[in-house]
C-alpha cells in the first residue's frame, strides 16, 4: 500500500519562515540606514539593529516555553512585531546620545541617566502596545482559537523588546559610544545649520 499525502502544511510553513527572514533582513537594513542618517556614527547605528534579532529570538523562546509551535499564526505575530521591537531601543539610544551631547556626560553615566530619564515613557508606550494585542488572545469561538497564539506572540515580542531596551541597549551604549561619536554628530549638526542659514540668505 502506498501512502498518499492529502495535506502538507510544511510548504506553507517554509514560505512563512522565509517571509520572516526577509522581514528581519529588511528591518535590519532600514534601521541601519535611518539611524546612520540621523546620528552619523556606525557604532550607534548597530546598537538598535542588534535588538531586532535578540527580540525575535526571545519571542521564539517565549513561544516554546508557552507550548506553542512555529506555525503561520505565530510567525504572523513575529512579523508584525518586528516593526515594533526596535522602537524602544531607538528611543533609549537617542536619549543617551542626547545626554552625551548636551550635558557632556561620559558614556556609562549617560547610559544610566538617559535610560532612567526616558524609562517611564518607554514603559507606558510598550505596555499600551501590549494591551492592544493581548485582548486578541481572549477572543472566543473558532476565530479566538486561531488567533490566541497570535496575540500572545505579539505581546511577548513587544515586552521582550522593552526588556532589551532597558538592559542590552544601555549596556552597548556604555561600551561602544564615545565622545568622538557625539562630537562627529555635533559637527554635522553645525554644518547643517550653516548651510541652512546660507540658503536663507540666498
């Protein structure tokens, strides 16, 4: 007797995994371009970019601990969360950079005070996003059974990104950033101001 396969979900799962990898790569490249355009330093650029794979891996670990499998619904939650997980780290990085630039603080002290200064706002923003996705997990009926793992996955990825922004991001800032990076960005800002004044004169 021969075995006939009537339904093979492996094809759709592999396609979904490829979409996740493409989304991660696109987000990684976009973050590099945008952050470098605003801060102008490579070391500051790589800090929030590192948080994307860390947050995604953390979300996958949370999925495994909760007993969910990697399927189309959980991957949908991860893809949707990719655009959100980098926000917290960018906000924390920018505030640390500002403390170094405006107050002249050394990287370690700027990382501590900059994170503390913006911590409440990041916490409130992240929790509000998590609260948006959590009710999806409590939907009833057949639709609720399908989207239960989606809500949990998205909320877990967002909460993990907040944890990363409060721990890994300040640590990397204290280790990688230097006063030379801030001075380079400050020089570029002054140059942009000179060009703007020249444009207005002409």
